[in-house]
């Protein structure tokens, strides 16, 4: 298999002690590239420095909704800072950004920062890596209003096939991760079984979102082949078919 992890926080401290050995495991497992999304301005530079050390690692930069509350400046300043960093560095996307209906930060504040990133995605012609949790109606409304021409990916999608198809119509791929390995995630498993394979990219969200049987443990991008195998089983196709198409989907989305 030749695979791309379209969403892995490989810059997080959880990998500081053994990042090199984890990357060797990835290569041995067939994981050839990793997209590493940025989540907050103070972490961007370290991420950019990291990806310069390995050509197969690709950076995205954004402001994650979990970090919106800690920002001391407004959306306009965040937009200017993000634009400057994106224009000065080779980044494949804007993100991770979006909305989260399960945190204390008011959605209105989150939307202000997300709108700034939506506008920037269009002006710089970059795809978006979108976090959308418990807010699909609000997210679809914003994406329909802005219609970003480069689209993007709905990271860690865990909704119904009907909602997934609405995102796909707007030019957004759906990220299939460790959730589909859980038997109890019936709705999400049905969605990924029914979507066109052209609409799906693979991801781990490591070190978060451990696979079934590994709850409480650090997730790893080396686990991506198991996600590919699970998706193949759900769809009744070969794992080679899943690996080939999702790799091509990811390459096209991020212009790799």
C-alpha cells in the first residue's frame, strides 16, 4: 500500500521523544506522506521548522476553535498574521479551523475567526482543513455562503450520509479516521460505505482518536493501514483500491 495521512498532529509534544522511529514505522507500513495542520499562532513556527526537516511532511496553518479563546487579538489581526505566514512559507492548506459546538467558546466568536479563514482561503486559493463538531447546520450555512473554490476536507467526519453528501456537493472531501474502526459508530460507518470513494481521504488525527482496542493510548500515523483496511471491508473492495483512490484524492486536494 501507498498511503497519505491527510491529518496528523505530528508536531505535538507526544511525538518529541520518538518521532524518528514512528516515521520509520510509517514508511515500513506504506505511509508515504503526512499533512500536519497548525492549530494556533504560537505553534506555527515550530511546525514550519519541523516540516523543513522531511520533504514528505507538509504543513497547513490555521486557528483551531479550541484555541480561539486564548487569542489576545481580533479576527482581523489573526487573518493578517495567518496571511503573512502562509505567503512566506510553502503550505498546502489553511487549517485546522472551523467550529465546535461542544466547547465553552461562544459560536459567534468562533465564527468570526472562521470567517476570516474562509475569506483568506479564497484570496490565497488554498483548500481548508475543517473541524466541525456538533455544528453541521452552522458549518453548512457558512460554506454555502462563502463557497470556497478550492474546497477542502471535513476532518474526522462522524455524521450521516445525507450530511456527508451536502459537504461533498460543496467541494469538500470527508476525512475517514479511527472512528470507523468502532462497531458502535454505525451511522458514520454507513456514511463511508455509501459515499463515492472519490469523496474520501484517510487520516489518523494522531496522537488523538485512537483506534478501537487502543482507547487511552497514543494514536500513531503508522495506524493508517488499519483504517484503510476497515474502509475496504465496509465497502466490499480491496484495500489496494482504497489506498490508490484515497491517495490520489489527497494529492489532488492538496496539490501534492
